[in-house]
C-alpha cells in the first residue's frame, strides 16, 4: 500500500474512525491517539490487507483494537472531556461512570462485541466479519454479556 492509498483512506474514513475510537474511549485526546496508532499500523502493515473485507471494515477493526489497547494500558476512562460530551448522546456523568465501570469488568473480546452491538448497532454478520468469530460464538458471548449487564446494573441501581 503506497502513501497515496493511505492518504486516500485517511481522507475518506478518518472522521468515522475517530468517532468509533471516541465511542470506546470517551476522550478526544485518547481517540486522537487511537486514530494515530491505527494509521501507524496501516503504514507498517498495509501490505497485509488482502481485500477480504472492505477497507472501511479493515480500518474499523484496526482502530477498535487500538482503542482497546489504550484501555489495556490502564489509561483512565473516567476522565470525561466536557467539550467532547456534546458529540455524543447526552448522558449524565453517573450513567457514564456506570457504563465505564461495567466495560472495565468485561473481558476484551466481550467488550469488543458489546461495543459493536450496543454502541455501534452492528448486525451479527458485521460483527462476524470484524471479529472473525462464528455467529454461534458471538451469540453466546452476547448472552453472557447480557447476563452481566443484568447483574451489574441490578446491583448498582436497586
């Protein structure tokens, strides 16, 4: 993949990819970092793109993994950037904190599938393409996450 291809991908998809990173991280600076990390990976490993999915699907997966890696590094998710809160559906800080705490309790694969399904509203086929897991595996993981949701929010909102 040459510089022109990468520039075209950036110009076409950077806004949507940044929004995806922001949905996960809830912080503009961290979303910027995830987007930058994603395109560094594209520069390094762009030749590995085989065209089995659309370029957007490939980039979406890369930026999601970069955002999840930032979370793994224990970057604080509860430092909400006031300015950025206008970019999302208004939710009280208490609810954001609850969601953040819930996400922290999920395994990485569960968190990824949860975000795809409930934040991004992706269909099972789209989640299958992004994760390369079977529909049955995704369904089972979603069932486990839904049970965790009931337990977690039942305990925190009784």
